[in-house]
C-alpha cells in the first residue's frame, strides 16, 4: 500500500512538471507577475495608512511599476542590441587574448592551446552568450503582458484577502498555515528585493566610475541574479569582468572583480542575513538542483526565478507541521 502511494506521488509530480513545461509561455509571466505583486502590495497598504484613497494608492503603485518595467525593459533591449552589434569585435579581441595566454603558458611549460581550441572554443562561448542575450530580450519583450497581470492581481488584492478570511472561518489551522506562509514569503521577497536593488545600484555606480561599457546591463543582471545565492553573483560578475578586460584593460577588470566581490560580501554576507534572520536559507546543493529543475521547466526565466520558487516551496512546507521535515532537508542548517 505504501509503495503504491509513493508511485502515485512520483507519477503526480511528473505529470505536473510536464504540464508546467508545456504551459511555460503562460506560467512563467504569471509567476513573475505574482512575485512582483507580492513585493509591491505592502506599498499600497502603506499609502492607504497615510489616508490616501484606495483607488489612488492603487494607481500610484501601478504607475511606478509601469515606469520601472518600461525603463528596465528599454534599457536592457537597447544595451543588448548594442552589445550584439559589437559581438564580432569582442570575439576577435577574446581570440587575441586567449592566444596570448596560450603563448605565455607555453613559455612556462604548459601547453593549453589544444584545450583553448577544443572545450574552450571562443566561437562556442560567444555563440552561447549571444543566444543567452537574445533569449533574455524575448523575456523582456513580455514586460507589458506581465504588467497587465500585476495590475489585475493588485486590483483583486482585497477580494483575495476576503476569500482567505472566509475560508479561515471554516478552518482555523489552515488559516494559521496560510498566514505564516504569506507573511514569511512577503518578508523574504521584500528583503531580497531591497538587497538586490542595492546590489544593482552599487554595481552600476562602480562600473560607471570605472568607465566599463554596458554598465546598465551588468547592473540589472546583478540585480536579477542576486536572487540566486553564491552562484548568481559569480555569473553576474563574469561578463562584466570579461568586457572590462577586452575593451578597457586588465587593471580595470581587476577593479570590477573587487567591486562585485566586496558588494556581495557586504550585502549578501552581512546586511541581508541580519534582516532575513534564521531559517530562511537553503543549502548550496538545493540551489544547484533548483537551477537545473526550474531552468529545465521554464528556460532562462525559470533560472532567474529558481530561488524565489524554491524558497516559496520551502516556506509553504515549513508552515505545515506535517511537511516541516522536508523544509529542513532543503535548509542550509537545522534550527
């Protein structure tokens, strides 16, 4: 009987995963909109507490979202198109750089030329990078659809709260679980958003001071990838360092490396944990597995949302005493 139940659970998981992958073009924008709506919904409550009428508070927040998405989308698309226009020049400079590296290594008895022409082929690297950039512009191009979803979600906010209150009268335990889940998820997303925003601002200011090209793109990338612990900051730093190396010089590239390193140490290791507190971390192995899983389901967009989605699942499991042990397995420590 128990074995049959396990088979049913596995089969259900596979069916749901297959359904999500098949409907990814609809599900992914919905998930992005849901997370943004959760982050900004407290702003409506704050404006209402200042005696601003509900409809006016709603319109102010919607305008801010529209302006932010429009600015980010326009900046990303313009910068990526400019970068793709110079990709051939960057590829040529990268080839010169790798050839000089191979020559330098050969003088000290290391033959890395075969490696650079095989697994580390610059043509393959830049083809992959170009594909990543083009897919990113496709995600950004859906910004207006995401904006509409956010608008309707925020408009239905009070109705959703009334529905939750109605079901709470039927099941007090379920209400406690839902309240714990929503409050923890809001807290995590708000703090993570502010930490990521601060990371993006510091990176942008630093890159502008250093004169690194495409600073808006690298800062937005740092903002988005900061949602991915450890791995995200590394992935965000690599293209900025590479461009600084190829277009500027090795000294500038080194300063870019230090900029990303100290920004992520200061915000990620000291400031952010102080506000997040205990019990909201996930293990590095789970981070890697979640990137693979959500990336498989939703592509690059799924990788951007991998940690918020996994964290949502962890918080939901942690809110229920019957599933708390699974949340502990996902956590980076046992509390």
